[in-house]
C-alpha cells in the first residue's frame, strides 16, 4: 500500500496554536486570510506517479475540490472562510490509489519536524482602522 | 431646528474577496466587542454618523467605533476600533432677540 510519510504546509505561514484545539485535539491551526494562497507539501512516495489533493471544510462537512498533480506540493487559492482539513493520496500507473492522508492525523502530519496534526483556518481580513472626519 | 454636524467614518476595504459587507459597532467609554450593538451598513467603505443607529446621538461623549468585515455566512473579521469625541447636541438657541434703535 502506498503511504505518505509526511504532510506539511509552508513554513512561511503564521503559526497559531489555539488553546481549545491544543487542549482537545492537540492540533495546530494555521491562520490565513481568505483570498490568500497556501501551499501544502508532502514527501514523495515510491512508485507514485501522481497525487490527489482535496480539502474538507469542517463547518459544513463538505469536500472542497479534488485536484490531481504530479508534484509533491499543491497551492490552494480562493478558499472561503472556515476551518479546513487537507487530504492527499498517492496513485501509481496502474490506477491504484493509497488511502487518504489527513492533515489532522499526527501519524502522517508534521509541525516543526514533529509528528502533529494541523488544520487551516481561513478568515476574513479586517478593514483598515477607520478614519473619522 | 438646530443644525447638527454629522461626521464621516471611512475605512480601506478588507482584502478578502468574499466580503459581503461591514458591521459598525459602537460603545460609549469602552471598546466594543462582538456582543455590542451593531449596524449592518452593507458593502460600503464610508458611512455618516446619522446613518448608523447604534451610534448614540448624545452630547459630549467618547464613542468607540468598531468595524468588521463579514462574508455570506456572516463570519466576521477581527474588529478594528477607533475612539473619538462626539457631540450631537447643539447649544441652546439665543433668546430675547430684539431690535433697537441705534
């Protein structure tokens, strides 16, 4: 069975650990504004020739898109506000796919080179400080 | 009738592409939070004080104004806040106005 070893987001992201998630699920939340992009990457898998990536919006339970790539990273853009778990699986030439690796699973996800689950939180960017005149 | 000078509140819009509008919060003497009185002003970047029902039209107070952007699900951004003195009460009109020979 194909298996992804690591699964992480760009280190350039602002890293925020919320107390509630850290306490309940030991998850790390990466915060981004809607409209910003985020790149998710993973280790290459032996014999894999392609990968499928999808995201799961926590609030709605919906899967948001399934994208195929031959690279070991994918950049998500245009995400609406909400929390997202990211998933990736590897495929080979015979059309066989691995199981999905999910970013909240510390068995396949890492944060700061340590096994740890994570998810993304896209939220609305605030306006500027108002001016009164 | 007295003439009250209204003030304009303006801001630079959120950079998020899914913004549906803005809420304007107001409190007297303290910063507003998400439970404070708010007015949905729509997808605009300026309002006048007399268009925002939650801004108290009173005399000589410090009003703290908070602005958030919201999306179609009414998720809100962090709140940006400014405090400013407001005075929406005109002074009493002069009395005993009369005309005398010079």
